[in-house]
């Protein structure tokens, strides 16, 4: 979950649809799952846990976030009484490097329940899950269903004697409806491939050049935290992380001179917090 600093409420958002205002402030990515949005986010307020229709206001602003349809549906489906306290990207440490990281990203088995995918028995696939490392991180994953497909249109149940579709087809069908886990898994795979290329770069100048290309991938795919986690764990290179993931921050100590802030990420990921970069100074 990309950590952000909430900009002060301002006249530019007066009379603007709440979803558009939060997308303008934080970028075109879901605040919870980090998928890239094809349009403005669904405005959701952490104050009541409900979706906000209509325009943004100064009163709503402190608790407004932009979600994708799936995270919004999941969060509003939880009854008010049983809602826990999720981590929120403008006030909690929703991202860190090393042992302090609230979420890990690792491939693992994901069991899809039979009724969800229109089969008679569950099916296991390998997807990159969010591994929560605290109770509140677990609550966050539960509330936004970060590790479960959210079925907006239910798959019709199989009738008596009706032939079962192949499991692959059933999984494809469910993931065409909620692609978040598949896209997160893709981002993780791309990030690992990119890390391999960066590891093989023969000079810092070459690595900095590759970093500019990687920045475009991150901006076009989303899943900022997945990319940042993989590249941090594999390369331990402060300049690389700064140039892609916190280009608005001051250059951290230990950053090679060849790195430049990636403009594409500067514009794509506004308001990103950067306190986690401090950790990289210890890598010296
Ligand atoms: Zn989402």
C-alpha cells in the first residue's frame, strides 16, 4: 500500500466529484490494492466506511480515498459493527523496507472456492498474495479482500448433471471479472525480471538507463509497493529506489550520481511519502 501525504484541501477541488478529487491528489491507482484505474477512483471515506457519491467537500476531505470497484465493493460489504481498523495510506506506515514492512509479497497457493468459480470443487492456483505482518495489516487485507476475488456478477451455479467447465477456464472467467490478483502476480513477475536485468547491468550508468524504462512499467502497471519491495530486496540500491519510487524526495545518501528522478513516476504517483528511504542509508 503506497504511503501518501494528504495535500491540504484547496479551491481546485471545490465542486469536483469526490472520486476525481482523490484521483487528482493521489494518482490513478487504487489506494488499497494499487491496481491502475482506467478512470477516476470510487470515493470511499474511512470515516464511515461508505462510498461517497457527489462532490468532495472540506469536511469529507480528511478521510477520502480513491478505490477500485472491487476494493470498494469488498469494503462496503462488511457490516459496520464487524469492521476493524485497517491501515490507511495517509496516516499509517503502510510501506517499509526490511522487517518493518507491514506487507510482504510472495507467490503462494490461492484456493478458489467452488461456488465462486462455478465448479463442484475448489481449485488451487499460484498467485502473489499480500502477507500481512501485523493484526491491522491482516484487517486491511480482509476489509478490501486483497487476497480474494470479489465477485460483482455471480457465476451461475452448475445445474444437476451439467458438465463442469475446465478449471483453467473457470479461473480465467473469474479473473476477467476481478483481475486484481492476476495483475499483482504479473507485476511481481515483471519486477523480478526487471531486477534480473538491473543486476546484470555492467555499469551504474547502464543501470540508471534501465531504471528509467522500469519507471514507465511501474507507472503503467501500478502495484507500486510490489515493485518497490522486489527491487529493494534484490538490489539494495538507494539511488535506484529513489529515482523510481520517491522521485520528489531529496537524493538519499548513498545514491549513485547517475540516477535521476523518473519524471513519469513523479507525475503518476503524486503525494508519495518517502520516510522509508531513510532505511536505505544503512545499506551504505
Ligand atoms: Zn483496489
